[in-house]
C-alpha cells in the first residue's frame, strides 16, 4: 500500500501538469519541429525523398554577400540598444513607483505604465509612424518653426525602430523592476546615509546591487521580446532595416523555404541563449563582488 501511495501523483504534480503540458505543446514541440526541418532538405512529411543535410546552416555560415550575418547583427544590435534604453528609462520610474508613499499616486502611475499595453502593437507602431515620418508631427512642427529646412530621418531606420520598440517594451522593464525594488528595505539605504554616505553613494552601494536580480530579469525579458519582434521593425525600418525575424518571414512567405527559415530560427535562439548566459554570468559576478565588498 505504501508503494502504491508513493507512486500516486501529488497534488502539486496535478497542479503543474497543465503548465507542463502547455510548455511541451507550445515550446518543446514547435522547437523540435523547427530543428527537424532545419536539418532536412525538404519537408519529410510531404516529400519522401527528403534527406538529412547541413546545407542550410552552411548557407548562413558561408554567406559571401553578408546579408544573413548583417541581419543577425542588426537584430542583436537593435535588441541590445532597446534593452539599454528601456533600462535607463525604466529604472528611475520603477524606483520612484516603489518608493511612492501615496497608494493613489502609485495606482495612477501604475495605470499610466500599463495603459499602453492595452493597445495593440500594430496600433502603437502606426502611431509612431505618424509622429516620426517625413510629414509627421515632429518634422512638420520643426519645419514650420524654421528649425530645419528638410525633414529629419527619424523613420525607416534603426533609430525609429528602437524608439517604437522602447515605447512598446519599457512597461515590462518597469513592472519587473518595481516588484524587486519594492522588496528592498528602505532602512538599509537610510542606515547607509546615517553612516555618512550621500544619497548617490547609498543608492550605488545598497539599492543598486540589491536590485540586480530585477535588472537581470527585466533586461532578459525586453531583449528576448526585442530580437523576436517582427511587426515593428518591418513597419518602422522599411527597406533599410533587415532583422532575422523579418528574414525568417521572407523565407517562409516569399521564398517558400521553411527549412532554411528553421535553421535561421535555431541560429537566432542559440546566439540569444549564449548572450543571455554571458549576461547572467557577468551580473552574477558583479552581485557576488558587491556582496563580498
């Protein structure tokens, strides 16, 4: 009886089962299919003559024109810049929200942060297009005021893409950081100031090190969302910006080559995981050094 009872699933296992099932169905299975497609010459289901090959990865690695390499670098560069800018904007706002004494004020600021998330990404991207395009709000006003004689190149480049992505993803950074900073005891910073540290030094040596887990979580979340974005770079970047998700969409929808698209997806995932592991390692070492200090 005891062996039978021990083999029965626990209540926690039953609670975790739906989440595990969703994870397998919507992540493991699609990723497995993508990896399988990337190492076949064609779709093995519809084409019995399909054979195992590495030519899709060789096509990327030995790209003489540099199109695929440039697309990967552009994707990572846009993701890194978006993450850094979102962190610079989101951290002060999150710190202010976490230290706000008024519940009403905190609720109003929280609503202001969440409000853009209630609008679709496409709508927000089109809104930025009306602001940044050659005949948009900014260029029209600057020309009317005589500040410039011709429109500034604010759109159809990486600048416009980053601006729109930061606006879309900075709430994720703020919400992640607010929870972490809110759990840091204010008395620690007050104790540092009572021992002679200034406001800036107390923040740099107390609050900032303790908020590194939030910085890590928020940065990884924004970076992952930025490098996988398709709609915003395709609308804001025009023909001057080519990211790997856009290239994958072209391979599937235009070139009808899902096998090469699968290889591109695997490469993007592997490179992103390498950056995430390196970033996590660096922050962990910094956190450890701060703790030893």
